[in-house]
C-alpha cells in the first residue's frame, strides 16, 4: 500500500516536471528557438520534390516548429503529412479536428506529457510488429497441452508430503518440467530479451490510449479514430494486458525465482501461451492502434502550432484546377518582428510568375514563403497569412542544387537532372504541379541560360504546370508580352548614404535596378 502510494506520488511529480519542460519548449518555440533534438531528417526521402529546399526537416525547420509528438509513429505521421498533399475531404476533416483540439490545452499537454514521461517511447516498435506478423510459435503449440501439468505436480507434492507417494516421483516430474522448459528456452529467450526494455513503453502507450478513450470529441475525424480504439476491449486495456504478461514472463530472469516457482509452475509455458493467445486476438489490431495514435499526436501537434499562433487561419480550398491566392503571407520560420508579408495571386494551368530583382532583395525567401504555406495548407494546418486559398497541388522545387563528388556531377548538371524530374512529374502527376525554380540555370553563360529558361517556361506551359522562376535575366520578362501565361514581378533595393536598403515588397513588373556593383564595391573590389 505504501509502495503503491509512493509510486503514484512519484509519477505525479514526474508528470509536473515534464509539463514544466513542455511549457519551456512552447515558450522557446515562440521565438523560434527549438529545445528538442528531433529534426525529422530520418524521414526525408532522397530527392523528394520539395523537402530539402523548403526546410521541411532540419535544425530550423517546419518539423521542429510543429512537432509535439514523442512516439516514433507520431513523428513519422507528421512527416508524412508534410511530405504529401492530402485530398480535399481529408484536409477539411483534419481542419475540423485541429480546430476542436486547439482550445483543449489541458488535454493536449497532459497527452503530450504522458508520452514524454517514458523516454523509451520514441524507440521504434518494429520488434512488436515482427512478433505479431510471425505465425503461432511451434514450440509453444507443441507443448502447451502440458500447461495444466503443474496442478498435478502440486497435488503430487502435497501427496508426497503426506507420504502417499514417494518423493522420487516428484523428482521425475520436475525433471520432465525442466525438459519442457529447455525445449521452450530458445523461443522464450528470443521474446524475453527483446521485450525486457519495452514494458514501460507499453504502459506509456496504454496510458496514451486511455487519454484518448476518456476524452469526448465532436469532430468526425476524432470520433472515427477514437471509435476504432474502443470497439470491444479498449486498446488501453489490451496493451496493458500485454505489458503485464510481458512483465510477468520476465521474472524468469531471476534464477532463484525460476528454481523455486518457475520450474514447478512451468512459468515460461504459462505466460508464453497467454502471449500467443493475445497475439492471435490482436494480430491485426496493434498496427492500426499505433497508426491511430500517430494521427492523434500529429493532430495535437498541429493544434499546438495553431494555439501558439492564434492569428493564423486555416487555408481555403479552391475547386479550380490551379489557383493560389494569398493576403499578407509570411514565412513562419522568420520571427514576426522581422517578417515581411506580401499579397500574391496566380490562377490557371500553365502559368509562370517570373520574379526578377537585385541580390538579397527577397526573391528566394518569397518563393519559400509561398511554398511552405502551400505545404501547411495541404496538410490541413493553419497558415502564416491573413488569408490563403489554394487548389490541391503537387509542390516541386529546384532551389539548392549542389554538385556531388560521389556521383561526379557538377552543380549545373545536378540542376539539369532536377529539371528533368520536374518535366517528368508534370507529365505524370494526377494533380497540377506547382513549381519553384530559384535562379534558374545559374551555372551556365547568359546566352544559354536565356535560351534554356525560355524553352523550359514554354514547355511547362504546354504541360499545364504553373509556378515561379526567379532570375537575374530581365529579358525573360519579355515573354509576358507574347501571351497570357507569363507574368512579371520583382523585388527592389535602394542604395542611400553608402548603404543598401531592402523593403522585401513584391511589385508588379520587371526589376530595372540592380545592386551587384554596389555590393562588390562594399567588399573592396575597385570598380571604376
């Protein structure tokens, strides 16, 4: 009784300690300082259409800004949502679920703290998945008919104590017990060794599921997810059973216990038989439960992001084939006091916005601003804007192409390969492609760069892909005079009193003023 009370008090103290830490993390996150170490980079597929260029993962990334998940499946689910656009119905139900969770601050923080209490919870659960996928253990199947033998053995011990049968019979029976346990040893050891460290993790999972099961929800998605946990025996109770059985099995690691109790009771056989029965009942359940938990952690993370940014709205979904319209849109990874916001609109398939401007005037940041908010919108999240409307689009970027010693390719050829991927994607994608090409073909001479960029814009127009091309080639702006598919925008800088000044405001038209000469003079190059 005293021990149980002590354990409960200790757990509460740890919970309050974790809650304090979580609020420190939230406070730091408001100033874009991220205290947690998880970057999400392990979830980034190589050559993804936009993850690298738009800082989806990394030390200063969307993932770090949003993530409040602590389980591996929760972080993986968040990554998946940021890596692929959802369909319109799914986006809508996610938005409603997130909106419901935003004011449930106490529940969200207790839910997160419950996960954070168990450090091992971030470890992968592949062992359990493999165990569930495996068929019934043949050794257990072969010997489980003897699981009732200990009843006869104990009866025999009583009889021997009363002098009704010789002790030699009991010795023979116990030797047979030992023979059975030796035959099971490899199977039992394989499970016990890998499961020894996950008992606490399973209990934490059970507590997380219990938090979900005990909370009432109104939105369709949250109700539907919860219902899959509460049909029949609740997921929390089932996983708690698994934890308890695993914990009991692992008493076998104490040799004195095994000699005194394990041998006469056929301890290994008793608990492995129950574990196999649990596996048979829940073979198809555990993976689904973890998937649901991952969605709850992701929705809670996005709700936390929305709560911390109350001015951020949900995006409006457009039914048009290609449409993007923003009002006062900014980059969520730039501090609010330094963030400059812009308005923008692009409508129709095969449209290109050509962005010209002086160095450091904001072209690349603007492209990333639109790209990042499109990702947020299509994941169901709130966006860093006063208003944001979008069709369902496939984002693609070519902004940070680098040379590769391993593949023996120059940065220019790396960009060409990236553009080839874009052309193939725009032909095969089931949804319109929204591309972001920064300083296009920068690795070649001005004549070839102009020819290539112009040809690419025409080809993307024919393939009905729309997007941005930033460039220093102001002659590309002449394409706006040829038809209705190219549009000019620009960023400017001013040079006054020996200093460069930027307003980072998007303007219509081609930029006619550049600052490269002034910048070179600033660093000491003597230009006449």
